[in-house]
């Protein structure tokens, strides 16, 4: 990881902050993005090494572009993008309000698309790069009360696979992560009753991302699926 420029979107969330803490001691040059500037600064102050913070709302394409340009201005390149931002709305399909559907699609689907698109354009120029999109298991399997959430995450899978086809000849890799329930702040505002003690830890998710980023250059870890043994989808 030494001197790799790694952009972590959703850096102040559970998985985002865990992978930032995992990467910081390796000599990677981190760019941390999230909406809350205060929490970004707090996290950056905890980390060793070279860290740039860029407050960003990824639902706004112009802010995503500003994030990438700030990264290039500061570090000169973009080697890795980790998309860890996400919003959870789990409720019956007929209780989903139009504003809620817009909100979840704007962040989970459009935000992931904008960031992947902007990073990929720079990676294509250098013929090298790795985009890690954290999908979650509900981007692969359906579940009651997850209609809106799964719609957003199935969309991430779709565009990621299409982009991977377009970009493979330019040396740009994609890895999709299908984590089962992860005990993170994602669940703080979800009314669905769950036993968070039986979920995966954020550190487990971060270790999986780190593994994918550490693979030898010719290896492409396309999909990583990790779930708690208390709730498996096959």
C-alpha cells in the first residue's frame, strides 16, 4: 500500500472509518470524503501518515468532481476508490414514500455511480486502478422490507459490472463486496429489529477490503461475500 493514493468515500461511517484505520499505518496516502467536515477532521487527526480530508456530498456530481480534482492536486493520481457511503431504509414496500425512494437512490445508487465514474476516468488515463464498491448482501439476495434498499444496491452491481467490462483493457479492476449484516451506524436509524451482537464487525469488513487491495497485480478479486453464520443467504 506504500504511497498508493486511496480515496475513501463515506469515511466517517463504520466500514469507512475501519478501512481508513487499517490503511493509514501502511504508508498509503488517504483521501477521506464524507458530508460531515467536523467528523472528517476528527478521524484524520487520529490517523498517522498523509491524510487529506474533502467534505463531499456524493449525491452532487459537481462535489464529486471537486473531490477528484482535490485528490489530483494534492497527490497527483488516484489508485483506489473505496465506496463505503450508504443509507438504509428497511420498511414495507407500500410504506416507502417518494421522497425516501429518491433519497436512497440518490445516495446509494447515483452517488456510487458518480464517484465510480469520476475516479474511473482518471484511472483509465493511467491504465491502472481499483474500484471497491461495498454493495451488501441485499444487492445479491432479496429480503422482505428491503425493496427500496435492494433496488439501489442491485443497481450498483449492474453499473459496476458494465464499467468493469469497459475498463478491463485499461487495467482498472472492480471488486464488489457482499457483506451480510455489519454492526455499524447503518442500523442506528433502522426500525427493523435485529440482533447486532450476531453481526459482522466493521473490522471484518475492513480486513476483506484490505485483502482485495493487497492481491498481486494480475489477480482480480471480483466478488467477496462474507456473512454471519447466524443469517446466511446462498
